[in-house]
């Protein structure tokens, strides 16, 4: 078999070294995908291996890197070695390249990938925690590798956190020896020796016309919020002003508990303290299919200096199974319960925008709420392309909860509730 000579940027030379994880991220025009595809084709030519090319969602082969790999095969003059089929690529030495969407996989279905030598996850910024959790232990063959390429979007994305913010160690010590483990590099257009004139025109045009998008598109920097996010500018200001940071619990202030009620949908809870005009979100909780007793016990186990619980307006509606409302049930458990004023969603969004400059978020314990605010968007009318009402999705529960915080903020005090009523309620609940 002849020796292939290939060209890739120097910064990506680690693709031919034995790391368990090989990750490259950055902006457009850096040749990440081009180089990873080329390296896979060369490796598959050099020895018989099983390769899986994956992404979070793949509804058709057109959404995969199938075409990119085919292009590299032709550029390297390997058209006679590789057979490019509709849904698979095969090498004459037994190498196979398959394609799959991770979101469609289950713990059982993904077992078919256990014999994979290399998995390349393209557009990895979209890969969920669930998908990574299922995939990584499945790629277990000796010396198997996991490759990933992506252009960052948010610093709260699972892939960014997993490989950039909390980068795994470069080496592991096994039997007294240092074993290469993880290599993560950031690479941009200015590190690509083959950056074209066409791309250079696009880059300068972006810098001139949409300079606010340039750092993310061309420099691989994270956005403050997704495109079209309702609170995009407010989240940006919060980051720039350092209001998403370490926000410790102050035992001298009351902790108010703000609920967005849910059962099949998510139950979203924020723990909030108010000092003068500032509002501190010190922690958030999100779960589903749990009872109010479960949340009450969880909160009491934290042994914080609690004030009131704030429920949305439907907290006074009685459940047909119990005949009691959420407000009544929580009061029976000893909580002081208030009902958040019922105002329209749009009025609440306007109030939330006005309140944002007063709010501080704990970067770790309230990260889920921040992520929801970064991704809270409106429906787009297909016919008119105009934004409409906010989307009801996995991020709307946190955004609704934040709106309730803002609506209730000025009624949150640090006064003690009547402890006699509290003790009597506790005694009644305990029987």
C-alpha cells in the first residue's frame, strides 16, 4: 500500500497521535471539518477500522458528513479504494464508515456501535448531555477514540462545558506511565494556511455589516444568547457587568422560593434573596413527576432562612384528586405562601426586562435558569416570518419562573413570619 502525504494545519497534527479524545473548536474557515474528514480517510486507508460519523440529529444522509468525506476521497485520489454507497462508505481493506444521529439512539440501540474504533461527532455544540452520556461508555474498544468538532454557540452548551470549560486531563497515569488522553484546541481562520479569497471577502463583509456577530462566527467566541432570544441584550449586559457570578447565600436575608408549577412539564423552582434593591438568585431546581411533599422536604433539608413561597396564579386551583390547591397543601406543610400577581406574559416580559439590571445569578447553582434565559425565543410565523408568542419548550419553564421572580420581587421582605402559625401548621402536618 502506498504512503499518503496529506496537508492539514499544524495545529491539527494531533489527529495522528493516540488520544482518547480529540477536539477542535473555533470559528468559520478554520478547516476543522475538512481536516478531520481527511485524517479519517487516511486512517481508514492505512488500516481496517470501523468509523462512525455522528451528530445530534440526522434525519437523512444529507445532514451528515457523507458528502464531505466523499469530496476528500476524490481529492486524495482514493476513488478506487473507497466504495461510496448511499448510506455507507467501504474501503477495500475492510474499513467501514457509517452515519447516525445520536438523539435517535437509545441505550439498547447504540450497543451496535461497541466495536467502533473512531467516532467523529460533527457540529458537536448541539449534542445533549443525554447523548454524550449514552455514547462515551459505548465506545469501549481498546484504543478507541472520540473526535469532536464544533463552532461554539453558548458557554452553557453541554459540549462546551465538557471539553472547554472543564477540559479533561491531557494525560492519565496508568501503571506508572503517562498515557495521552485528551487534546482540545481552538483554531480559527488565521491558522488555516489555505484560507481562500472568497472566505476572506465573507469575513470582512461580516465585520463591516454585522460586527456584533463577528466574534462568534469568525473568532469562535461564545454568544451571550442564541439568535432571536427574547432577553439577548439583557443577558449580555448581565455578563458584561459581572452579575452572573458567585452569589453566596446570606444567612441574614430571607430565602424566598418561587415556583413554576408542573407535573408532566418541568417544575422549576428558584431560591431568591433580596437585599435593598438587588435580587440574588442563589439556586434553582428543575424536575418533573415529583410531589409538593418531595420539594418541601428537599427545601427544608437545606436548612435555610426561609421567607415565603411564591406560586403562580393557578396555585389556588384545587386538584380534583385531592380537593386541595397547591397553596393549601404547602400551607399545611408549614410554609408561608403568596400568590404571584397574574399579569399577561407580554407585560411580564416587559417587567422582567426592566428588572434585569437588579438581578444577580449564581453562575453554578443558577446556571440552568441562565441557560433558559439565553434560549427563550418566540414562535416564528412561517408565512410572514414574524415573531409571535414565546415558544413553549424545555427553556420556557425557567423563563416563566424568572418572570414570576420579577413580578414578585418588590413584595419580598426580610421580615419574620408569625412563628406561632408556623409551629401550629407543622404540628398539624406531622399529625
